[in-house]
C-alpha cells in the first residue's frame, strides 16, 4: 500500500495520523491510545493521570528534548534525537504529543517527527509528489532547500536535515523549511489529482483530500516559527 499523512480529528484536537491506502479502497490505521499497565496505575494511586497531568508531561518532555539537543552541541546526540521515532515508534510519540495544540512546542514536534517518518517510509511517493509541486511553488521550493531533481534518497536526507536543525541550528528556520516542504507537497498532490481526475476519480479525490491535509500543518509550522522568534512557543 501507499503511506500518506492526513489531518484527522479527535474532538477539537487535530492530529496527523498514518493512513495506509490499500488496494481495496483503503482503511485507516490510527495511532494506538496510551496504555497504562499495573505499575503505571499504581504510581498514580490506582487511577489514570488526569488531563492536566498529561498536558504537563507533554510540554515538559518537549521542552526537555529541545533543551537537551540544543545544549549538547554534539552531532551524535542530534542524530539520536532525529531518529527518536526509529527507536520509540511513531505511536509512542503520538501518544505523548499529538493531542496538544498545533501551535505549541509538543504539537510542533509531533508534526515534524510525523513528516520525517512519512518521508523515510515512502521516499518515492514523497519525491513524486514534491516534484509535481515545484513549478507551482517557486519560493517554497527554495525555502525547503531540496535539490532538483528531488530524488527519493535526497528527500530522506533533507527530512533528517530539517529535523536536525531543530536541535543544532536556527529552530525557526527549520520550522519554515518544514512548512515550505508541506506547501510544495500539497501543490504536487493537487496537480496529481488533476491528472487522475478523468481516469480515476476516486484516486483524484483521495489526492485532493490529502493535498488539503498538508496545508494546515504547513501554516501551523510557519506560525510556530514566528512564535519561537518571539519567545512564545511553549
């Protein structure tokens, strides 16, 4: 199947979740909910942690991760942080951060890691969709910084590079590059949808929906870059 990221809804919260499009029409494989075993329940007095505690943990872990990475000045530490999802799994990261507002530090980290995971898993798809969007998004393409032609291996390298910039470069610039990447992919999906419209309306509809799903995260990432510069991203 083909892996893509779409924006889903859990009440008022937005999250990016992995959707596997299967030949029989596709079905969603949403993130797994947080699980609490006996030890975790005992630590909380036999009850599940409340919303306020879950929120605090999300923001604290995001701040600690960013602080550790930016203070280390160590390429090995940066590499380990970039590959965090490889070690923990995307669902664990989603459990931790995906329910937080998009324009918050944990919400931003969730979108960055989810975007990187998609590119690592589906580099050919990412390359195809990005290439289709370049001519419609000249400025965004320059900001994203992906050489032409956008080969699959180059897409993976740049996805890692963008996330590495969170820990060892200008955080706001990293967010702007990720936002620009989303804009180009969204344009590419819209163009591919147009190409499919006459021969495969279902595929065209899926591409149109997934194109729209990339626009809002891109806008949120761009807004978070401005919040970071003002010292208001937490």
